[in-house]
C-alpha cells in the first residue's frame, strides 16, 4: 500500500442508504486511530454506467431486500432512518448543493456531508421537493459563509465540474460503488468493509499477504453475456 497513511477518502452519493449508514458508523469504526477522513461526493449512476451495472434499487427483489436490510441495520445501530418518499431519485441537485457549500476543493466537510445525507435519510419525505431543497441550500450556504468567510463564492459551472471531476477521479482509482473508502491506494467498499479498513490501518499483515494481493490474479473462468 502507498500514499498518505493518515488520510482516508470517503466517496459517497446521497442516493445511497449504505453511504448514510457508513458515514454514521465511521467514528466508531475508526475510534482511536490517527486518521483524517475527506468526504468526496460522486455520481453513483455514472459509476454504474461505466461498469455496465444496475444499482440495487433497479433490480426487482434486490430492491425490496435492500430497503429492509438498511432499515434493520439502522435499527441495530440505534440510528434514525426513514426511507425517502421515492427511491431511487436524481441526486444531482443535492450533491451540487453540498459542493457549493465547500471551499472548492472537491471535498465536503463532515457537517455538510451529514447534512445532505440526513436530509435524504431521516425525514421520510421527498428530498427533491422544491421547498425542502431550497431550505437545504440556504442552510448549507449559511454554514459556508461561516466556515469559509475568506473564500470566494463557487459558480454553478464550477460546482458542476467539481462533481464530474470527482466522479472521473473515482473511476480512475477503480471505485465502482458507494460508499467506498480509499486508504493508501486500496479500496474498501461498503458498510461491511469498515472493520477491514480498521484492521488494515492498524497494521494487520494479512493485507500485505497473498489473500489480499492475490485477488487481482485469479483468472476468470467464464464471462456471461448480459
């Protein structure tokens, strides 16, 4: 593994219930470790398209199971969660609002990230309703002016490009889904990968051995045409 050993990049899209769960699970998962988490919004739909995949919510049967599972996981975590009025939905406006409240780096701070994820996954309402979206944007912009008082406003065109650039970067890194944590160039995908991430950061030698490294070299036995 290479790159900064003290930094984790958390790739997320507010459309993902697992991103919501993983975000709230991160503090406990990383407790006691000296690491910094950077939150980078991306377009999950673009990742799926690049990989020729459908999302869980686009597959009959898997859709219903996903909703049941995430609500159960939230209950087990003691975390408030309610399904939005409709899912999936187009998350573009929410992700752009998050980036518009940033410093132009392409990252969103933890407060902004939590605000947009909670907006979708705690209210049990339409996250794109005009009034709710306007209120979210106002809240985020008020915070931005307090957090970055000396940073110039970000134009709508720049915000759009930040989201595209974030997504392109994610794909170039090999990110195929959200949430994904990147640490030292290695990817840990999903809520259930957080214990693996912790062990890797803690220096478990398994992650330098053949079980981890050899996964790249296993030959494909058969490739189905879909």
